[in-house]
C-alpha cells in the first residue's frame, strides 16, 4: 500500500494532457465502475500519483498500470511497492499489450489524458476480443459522444464503433475543481461492457471504413459521403442512401455494410 512519506508531488505536464485527480471519493467511484466479470486483470492507463490505483489494489483483481511519464513511474515505484513489478513504463498507443497479457482477457480503466483519449478508444476496439470491459474518465463531451444515440448532434464515429461491440453507459459528471490543474471543462465517467455476442454479421474492416467515411461528411447524405466506394446505381437507389449518417442507428450501419459487401462482390 502507499506509504505516507512526504515524497515530492509529481508536476502535471501539459504536453501529456495530465490533470491529476485529487478527490478520493471520485477516485473510489471510478474504481467501482468495474464489474470484475469476465477477467482477472485490469490495466490502468496513466495512473499519475496513484489516486485511482490505490482503490484498484483493494479489489480482488490483479492491477497493472501503464505510464509514459518517468516522474510518475518513480513516484509509484517509491510509494506502491507491491505494484512495482506491474508498472509498465511505455506508451499505451505504441506498446504491444500481449507482452503482458498473452492473449488473456483484461479490463481497461483510467483517468484518460484528454489529448489522446479517442485514440485510446480506437486501440481498445482493435483489441475487443480481449477486453470485456472498458471504463473511466474522459472530457465530458467525449464520454457523451461515445454513449450517444442516433439523432444526437454529438453522435458520430466513436458512438457507432463502440456501440457495435459494447453496451455504453454514461455514469456521472465530474467538475473541474477536483483536479490539479483544473481542466477548462467538465469530465464524464462512462463504461463499456462487451455484448454477449459481439461478432458482426458483416466484414469488420469494411464496417469501420463505411462508418468513418459516412461521418467525415456528416452533413451530406450517405449517397454523397460514400462516393469513393464505387457502388452500383442499383444499390445507390436504396432509400437508406437518402439519409444522413446521424440518422442511422448502429444496426442500420451494419445493414448498410452488408448491402455494400454484397454489391462489391456482385
């Protein structure tokens, strides 16, 4: 457990998007978003000085942390001796996590650095076969976007891709004053729990391509935004192509991908 030595505090670094949480009850609430179902290990991204970590260590689960900031790593090694062998000093976005997890399932949690939070979600989705659960704190608008439904102004690529494989739930909002330094916006905590059957009845890579292309020109109809797919006139006459991307729910995007898949093969 953490000792009470008067270790110097780690200074938050702007280029790493660091905002250190200093409210114990919020840290406890974030740790408690884990259901502990379907995995024995959890990876915390960007633990900083361990405010969330210490609550994870109390749970019946093996906690690993990944941290790119050398100063934070030194702080954790000095203050959390029993965690030391499971501190990974790497860049989450570039590191092959199977060096640690060897194909086993694990959950991901964190107070995510704002500047790379969407990239973290994309990497997590690539590893969805191993990640039954993903939770933590984002900029509020990012957490809302991931959890939003069709018809919403913030519904987009992240919403559709995350919700194709996971059930998304926005849990609670966190004000700026519990951080050091305080961010300029509210934060939001959300959780993704992988669906019991998360295999799509279409090609996953094509599904990603279709969703990304559709939302890159979100004000246009699907017919216009998917021009580069070189689809048959017959398919483009389908009424789904008259809609704009934010009007399609996840299931309709899957159906659209199936139609395109069949058209390409024809």
